């Protein structure tokens, strides 16, 4: 199939061709005609499938009749609102709108927390047709009346599963209360969990569904290996691997932001330059951390699943799972950061005995067993208690991180969804 067959206008076809896209991805060929028809949509698609263009292109086309070059802000009310869980994703989505809309006189801007409101107020006051926002900051702007959402025609909830994980449900409901009742709604999520279905039922009206299977096959591109490790020697094994293999540009995943911060400090103290990236950091801090990682100044970037979403870094030589993710699906997201576009990548997972069930879930999802190795000196002690013997989550054991000071609070943090 080609983009021409989807009913997009010449300006959009030109932009798509400027981007170098030759054919639509499955989520694009599925969603674009439905969105153009004005249908509500429930889409299951992960980042990396081309889902941004799947909603941005038809939204731009639907807004095309409103395009104008008037200087009056009143002629540029917000007509499309895209809500995303993270600042990085918001920035990326707005950049995509700019790119795909480059031949149309439609305006867009992005607002997110952690930076001063002033410049955003200014961008909003000039009038924009397309607004990309994270929930909290959008409500701040609505509260201070720097934005009026009374003329929104299309609402997109992007990565809605993440928004629920991050506790944004009340904010989303508050935002929806500010919108006209009659509008088009698009909801994208990596999963169709019961919670997402419930949310969809309250927001979408007779939605069409587009369901793109998670890209398990892309996992085949990545050389994957599991190192069984003594839970108390996890940090040391990570440092050992980075040093002995001279690994650079290493993206390390932890489950919690507390662990991300601790691990980065520990690595730094151990002489391996590392930074953590998470939502508690201000936007300039996050940008500085990313820039120093990209330039090679820091060797290791430690991130949670949530923080890593929307981070514009890919095609990395390797990722390391310091801990396995809570959701097996996140393993695919994580390793998708490496081995892109035909470049070989490597994913290393450090797995302690108490993570056996998590490893099994990942193997089930991949439909094969990951290779398991041990490094002498770091192997789990024979007879070390297993989750099944110890009642994982309750015992006074340290789960990873090599924390020798006991684990109070640690296991609780581990069971809760990674937030940042
Ligand atoms: P997304 O899932 O929206 O984050 O997109 C993932 C990447 O795929 C982005 O870098 C897009 O520029 C790229 N992309 C989107 N659509 C296409 C397409 N039809 N052909 C080639 N690349 C695409």
C-alpha cells in the first residue's frame, strides 16, 4: 500500500515524502482512514510503530480547512489536543506535527511541567491549532486561563496506559471536563488492559479499533543474554561488565526511580560516569543528562521504564536490564532501544533467583528461552533462597542493587509500577 491510497492531501503527501517514508506502517494504514472519517479510535500500538504519524497526519488533514495566516489569536483556537504522559514524548509528538504539517499554515506548541510557564504562556497567547501537553501543566494553563479548550475538535490520549500507571487519571478527567462534548477522541495504548478498556468506554463513542501486535519480531534483531547473578552482587556485576567489555553508551533500566538515582550515584563513585534520568528532575537537568550521554561524556544512563519512554535515544549498542521489568511487555520496549534499523544490538539482563517468574513471563512472550550465563564470582550462591521458598516481597532480603543495609521498603517499591 502507498500513502496516496489513504486519502491524504497533497501537502501531507509531500511532507511524508520529505520524511523519506515510502509506505505506511500497519498502524498508519489502519488508523488514517478511520480518523479521516471522523471516527473515535482505540489503538493498540507501541512507540516505534509509527503511531504518531497515524494520528498526526489525519488530524492535520481534518484541520486543513481552518489553516490561515491571520495574526489574530482568535483565528487560531486550539482544535486538536494531544495529551501525553511525559515531557519527552510531548516534545517528540509536537515535533512530528511540525514536520508533517510543514506545508500547511497550522500552528502548534507544546507545554509541559518543570520549566517556567512564561514562554509557554506567550506561545499560547498567539493562538495555536494544535496543542501537545502533559496533564499537570495543561491544567495549570487552563487554571490561569492562558488556554481555552472550548473549541477542541479532536482529543488524543497518547500512551494512555502510561498515564494510568503514572496516576494521571483524575487530571485526564479534569481535562475532559474542559472540552466540548462533541469531539473526536483517539486513545492509544501499548496494552488493552481491563483498565484501559474501562477508560475507553467512558471517553470514546462507538470507537473503531486498530490493534497492532507488539513487535516481538524486532526482538530477533537483538542479541539477548541473561546473567544469573547473586542479588547482592548485582551492582558489582554491572560495573564488571561495563569495565571488562569497555561498554560505552549503556542504557541501564531499573524498576524504580529511587533505584535509578542510587545506582547512578554508586556507579559514579565507582569511577563509571553515570547519570539517572527521571521525572523528578527539571527539564533542563534532563536535557543536560541526555546531552552528556549522547556526547559520550557519561557512559551510563540509568532510567526507569516510564522515564525512558519518549526519550529520543535509539540505535544504542546495548541496553542492560539491571532488574527485569514488572511487565514482560516492557522488556520488548527496553530492548527496542538497541539494534534498530538493521544495526546489531545487545541486551543484557541481570537476573537473580527471585526474578525467575519474571524471566519466565518474558520467555513466554518471546516464545523462546533466553540464553542464561553466569560470570564466575557473581553467581547466585548455591542454596540461596528462592522467591517460592521465601515469599518474595516479604522477607528481609535485599533484592538487587547490592544494598547491604537491608531492604526495608525496597520490596514494596519493587512491586509498585515504576513511576517517574
Ligand atoms: P513512532 O512510533 O510514532 O514513535 O515512530 C517511530 C519512528 O518511525 C519515527 O522515527 C518515525 O519518523 C518513523 N516512521 C513513522 N512512519 C514511518 C513510515 N511510514 N516509514 C518509515 N518510517 C516511519
